């Protein structure tokens, strides 16, 4: 808590404390984290060297030019052993991420569900959970296992299920190698939310949002830092996936964060016009077809009060990356059940925002530093324009948005 101004009732245990992997399960989770890191650093490094030293010259000899975009870079790499090994290992590591946490989640699932039920019935911290069993989950979520997560985000197998929330949350720690040793500044919040909230606060010191909305919040990991940065603001998170919302609500209530979670489609949110001063999202739009992204950005424009700020963290657009980097990022479209990813990256966030009603001169696109690794002193220099940010994915995060 920043200054003790938020209630911290401590009447509920943290739902994370119910996750008790055995030493063997822990070892498996550690192995998967290490394997992912190996693939993304060593194997990816090998692949880049082969691209530069062999694939580009071969492609040039055949076509008369070097790959001009990510698709051509992929064509240049297609069939090369190093790319096949990289892809196979990365795909398997992705499947193993979720498998590595499933057993410990299953073992304590009844206790996690009881805790989430208690949180929803009592709301000891003053947040809320509003579910809509009639909500139609959009096909871009329901038709496939996004990120290869068995059951995706929304599936429910038992009454008041939180299993997907737990699998996504604990699997996310295995994914990022954050098994208790690197989970953001506060040890439990998302690094993206910490960084974007800190950036907005530093860049616009007089901005005091009364209400904040996170779209596609999942379990609110990257929403929770806003409660620290903007104490006193009402905090809202929406998502279509009930198990993630139940899990996040239980976590927030135990942490003393009065967050209002509701199950809604961001294309048609039920809040009144101009209700929010700050609208954010993270890792959201690349999973949404561009057609729906356009609708959601119009919703952002409708929901945002005059003078309000919209800030979305996303993958960097194709226009800002080299052909190799585009080939690297777009791997997920081809292999990770994220069909909308490449089309989002091929679009222009500022054009999408202006089409949604935001004025061109008020739109921004930039990379900001990851707060935890960059440090607050350097972050302050970055905001003053005295230090460049690290690249997206290498210690920085791409964001786009607008001041309405
Ligand atoms: C990759 S997750 C983002 C997680 C979260 N923002 C974070 O930073 O950890 C994408 C989330 O968007 C949700 N989602 C997808 N389409 C949605 C829509 N139209 N409205 C609301 N939520 C949506 C999914 O259920 C999923 O939880």
C-alpha cells in the first residue's frame, strides 16, 4: 500500500497461498521457465545469426533483394533446421507452461473456489464482482485455446470455477520465469501496469483520475498497480472470462484493493458516457480482430471523460520494427493460437485511434521503460527526455493512446 489510505482488512488469505506445488512440481515449473528462456535467448540468437549470415544472402540471390518485411523474412527462414528446432521447442515449452501448474491447481481447487465465493459474498475491502452468465463470449476467445491454454480464459467445468484464473495466473509466472524471484516491484503486481501507471503519473503530475478502467483485465494483475499510484480512484476491470475475474477479485479483496470487476465485452461496455478519466489495457488488442478493435476504441472514446487519458500497452506495430523483428514477433500468429496478432501489428495504432474519434494531435505512440528494471531515477530522466527507453521486449513496453 502506498500511504495506508486504502483499507487492508486482511480478513481473507491471498488465493496464491493455496497454490502449494510439491518439490517435484516446483522443479518441473523451474525447468519449463529455464527451457523457455533457453529457447528465446540461445536458440533465438542462433536463429538470428543464421538469418543474417545465410538466409538473407540466399534470399537475395533468389529474389534480387533482402527480405523487406516479416513475411519475407519468414519465407527466407522456412525449412531451416534452426527455425524448425526453435519453433518446436518454443511450442512445446508453451504447452508445458500450463501443464506444469495444472496438478497443483486441481489439488486445491475446492479451497480456492470456497475462498473466491467468500470474497464475492463479503467484499471485505469494498470491491465487487459482477458476473453475467448470459454474456456471449466472443468467438475470438471461445473458438480456440488462445496461447495454447487448455480451456482458454473462459471455460468453466464446475460451479463458481476459478481453475482457469489459477492456471493463467500461476502459468503466467512460469511463462515469465517469475517464480517468486521477479514479479514486479511489489512482488505481486504486473510489471506492465506498474510501468504504465508510473509513466502517466510522472508525465502528467496534475492528472488525478477519479475512475480508472482496465479492458481485458483477466485477473487484474496489471490493473492493481493503479490503486497504488492513484490512491482514492475508483478502479474497474472488465473481461469476458468469469473464472479469471473470480480469481482476481479474491486476490484484490485479500490485498486490500477495492477493485470492481465485471464480466463484460469491451465492445459493448455498460458504463455511461464519459464515466472514466483513465482507460488502460495490456496485452489485449493483439488477441482481438482488428474489426473488433475498432469497435472497442470507439467505446474507449465514448467512455472517456474530456481531458481523460487512454493508454494501451501492446506489441509494437510492424511499421516500427525490422523485417527480422517482425518475423520474430509474428511467430505467435502462426504457432500460438493468436490469429489476430499479425493483423493488429500490421495496423497503425494512431490511425485506429483517430478513426475511433480521438484527435490526431492528441495521440501518442512510444516505448516506455519497465519501471522495476530501469529504476525510478532513470525513469525520471526518461520522462524528461534525457534517457532513451530500452526496446520493447528488452526492458521496455510499447504503448499507444490519446489524451481526449
Ligand atoms: C492476454 S489476456 C490479457 C491479460 C491482462 N490484461 C494482463 O495484462 O495480464 C487477454 C484478455 O482479454 C480478454 N478479452 C478478450 N476479448 C475481450 C473482449 N471483447 N472484452 C473483454 N475482455 C476480452 C480475455 O478473456 C483475456 O483475459
